[in-house]
C-alpha cells in the first residue's frame, strides 16, 4: 500500500474510533447504500453491454467496471475542483462589491462600534 493510502487509512481508522455507535451505524448504512447503488449500476452496464459471461468473467467485468468508474469519478472531481477554483475569485470580488455598497461609510477617526 502506498504511503499516502496508508496515512489515509490510519486517519479514517482514528476517526472511526472516535465516532459514537450511532455515527458508526449511519456510516455503515451509507456504505451499504453506496454498494447497492454501484451493484445496480454495474448490473445495468453488463445488461447494456449485451455480453453473456461466465460467473468468473462477470466478476472480472464488475471489478474492472468499478475500477474504471472510480477513475472517471476522480477525474470529474478534479475537473470540478479546478473549475471551482477558477470561479471563486470572481465570486469573491462580486460579493465584496455587494457588501461594500451595503456598508455604511465609516468615519476615519473611530471604530464603527464606538458611540459618541
């Protein structure tokens, strides 16, 4: 296992140990739901392919589908994050302008909270 994966595993294990039993149950339920979704989508992909596979071939198909799907999802996450980073400066500037307009003029000699 690569060092980064080991470190990630360790962090997740520590976080798991700090969770309450209720939080752990929620995480288990989410994971089960995620697995069910992937299983349904894998079955659909196999049906769409029109292939008639042996159980061993089917297991290989499912494994490769999940592996390749993970790569696609990682690429999409990276693209979305890159796009978000490009858009954020303009958003911050827009909000800065909006909020500067809404702020009352501040006197140069005192803080806005000082009472006279």
